[in-house]
C-alpha cells in the first residue's frame, strides 16, 4: 500500500457513512457521492477502502449448444476467454472493489473468490447487479458486500469482462480508481480523491460533536460508556 492510500484509510477508518455525508455537504457536494439507497449490505458491517474498479457487460451470445461434460469444457473456455477477472490478481491491501455489473443478475463473486480477495487485502465489494452468491458462507467468512440483490447464477452465458481501472457508474455515482469508499448500515458513499482530506476534516468535526452530545445522554441515562461516545 502506498503512503497516500495508507494516510487516507487512517483518516476515514473511524468515520461513519453519515459523518462522511456531512463532510461532503460541507465541501459543497450535497447531491453527489451517496449511492442509491437500494444498494444494501449483505449483513450489518462497515468497510473503508480505496476504489479498485472493473466493468462487466451482458454476454451477447450465442448460447452454447452443448450439455454435460461438453458444457464443462465450454464453461472452462468461457472463464478463460470471456468472463475473466484480470483485476483480481492486482488487488492490494486496502482496496474496495467496485464492480459495475451493468445490472446483470449474476453472482460474479462468491464464497471462494470472495475469500481469495479478502486474503489479498480487499476490504469490501460494492456492485450494481447481484454480483454475489454463496451468501451464507460469505457472511460466515465476514466478507463485506453491498449490492442491489443477491444472485444464484454463475457467470457463463450471462456476463463478459469489459474493462478495469476505469471510471464506473454504480448506484448513480461515478467511481474513479483511487477514490475513497465508505460503507456501513447506512449504505455506501464515494469521496473523490481530490477532496478526500477536506471531507475527512469536516466529517471528523461532526463525529466529534455527535460523540460529545450522545455521551452526555449516556451519562444522564446511567449507561456504561462505549467507543461510540468516547472521543480520543
């Protein structure tokens, strides 16, 4: 991980999506950054990372005219030549994988390749299609995913790789490689890299004020303090 990415992740790691949304507002980006509210987490979790992008398009056909063992052979050809994953080998520690699936109902990621991405340092995934299957195992393995829906379907005859490391559109937001992505139970927000440090500055101010205000209420209620109300 390069030094600048490390610095950005350190700045944004403590922040909630709501704080980042406030920071974006303070920088004049009221109508930008927040992905469609219908993009939801597979399970309640949080992830912060640096955008690594890839785009897939619908496969135009024709469908294979084979079944059984011949289909297995054709499927191997498909994964090797049509629905490839060239971005996967380039994953670095701190990456947040943004997959533009063009709305396709397909489970590009699952329990096996999702775990492999996590082992390489991926912090999470966001997609505008299904993009995820094997969800019971994905949850068990604690692989953070945000998507419109889940999908039972494999890639073949459904999706083809188009491009990597390019701007992609997910949930009404353009994601550029290198942008900061923050995601939690409130959804997903994308921070353009050029304004990321300024956004973090105001987001931290809002979080600081929120913690102080809620701490007073905790104390009035006689509740034990937790890290959501304690400012460092």
